C-alpha cells in the first residue's frame, strides 16, 4: 500500500475526530443561533476571509437553496462600500478560525453600530469576534490535519459542517420539502427528478366516450400518437384505457364493438401534483408506457408518457 493512501487515511481520521469533538461540544448557543436567524426579517449575511471566506460562500449557497435567504459579502469589499448590503433586518454569520482576522473589523463595527445580530464562529472564546458576537459558536481546539498546525484543514471542515447543521436545522423547522427544494433547483437531473407530473404531462389527451365506436377509438389512438386512448363516462371521468394489448385481445369483431366493451377498466392513474419520479417508478414497475393524471373528481387532467420522463433527464 502506498504512503499516499496512508496519508489520506490519516488526514480523514484527524478531520473525523474534529467533527466528533464539534458534535459533542454543541450547546445552547447553537439553538440561539438558529432562533436568531429565524427571528431576522432579512437575509443571513455570511462573511469570512481567506479559507473561511471560501467556506462561507458554500454555507450561504446551502442556506439559500434550502429556504433561508442568504448572501456572501466579502469583508474587504464591505469596507469599500458593500456594507450597504447589510441592513438592520439581516443577521450576520461571521467565520474566522482565530477570531482576530483584521479585515472583519469594519463589518463587526457595522453590526454593533446598527444593532444587527451577529453570530460568530471561531475557535477562541476570548477572541475579538466571539466577544463582540451576540451568539458565539466555538469550534473545538482540534488538530489540523496537515500535522504542522498551519494549514486550515480540520478547522475549515468543522466550519463547513457547522454551517450545514444550521442549514438543516432551519430547513427542518420550516418543514422544507422536496417540492420546495425543486423551486431553487429547476435545472439538471436533480430538478428533473423533483418535477411534478403536472410539469411534464400533455393536456391535449387521447379520449373517447365509453359508447364511441371502435373505429373512432382507433382514429384517436392513431392521431394522438400515445399508443393508447382513455375512455370516459358521461361525466367525463376516466373509466378505462384502450391499449394495443386490448386491441389484440378483441381482434375478432373489433369494429363491431364500443370503446367500453374493449377497454381495460380502472386503469392505473396518478395525481398531477405527484412527483414525476413516482410516475416513472409506477410505469417501470407495471411495464406500461403511459399514465393518465386525474383531478380530484377522477377526470383526466393530462397524460404522461415514459418518453417525457426520458426527455426530462430522469433516467
């Protein structure tokens, strides 16, 4: 086994120990931090310098994507006009391992001048940042994984994990659902998997009344291109579906029959508000290619073809 792998395992083990210390050391300050953010009428302004700044950008992005409005403000830029982005309605989440980063001074002073809540994250309780903060989140004095103590490794990992913990706690309090998540992630495969049936379904549907001659049903199947037609009763409710399998089973005397005599009754259906992922799973499990989406009264609202799911990038 190469020495590189041993190094990697040592680094990961040191950082894992730091995370374990962080979890064990959490106290009421974490609850106060969450409550402070929930009480704010504005955004969470995340700030930090250097590696803490890089971590801060990720924390701000995670907060924003999970229902907590957030923005990263660079502390040096803040000293040159960007302090105007920080309002009395906001809460500031400031990151600094030492708690003495000089570039943070102007932002700290700004929060104190305008009574803007300040949550500080640092490893030294006596540091300037944590002494000035309304809520102090203290990182444990865990060893850096570099072995020399000079490269931010364990400390940045702990800060990132603490930010994730805040985001998830806020997310759970707000009962943030996959549907909410999709609002902030409309693109890519994740967005596709969180799409609703109503987002992908066709509203121009193949439908015939149950007393329609089979000649009309065949024309509808051919014209619409889904390979099926729905069959509705006098109130417009879906009562059955005609597929190619139904046509084969009733080939003898097919054109002498009515749609209601050929259809498969009580076909599988789904709600327009269901996740398209659930519709895809149903189609794959049943080895079918289409599902009708029904409203609360059992009337067809649309039709979803498995190819719609493929085009959306769900598979």
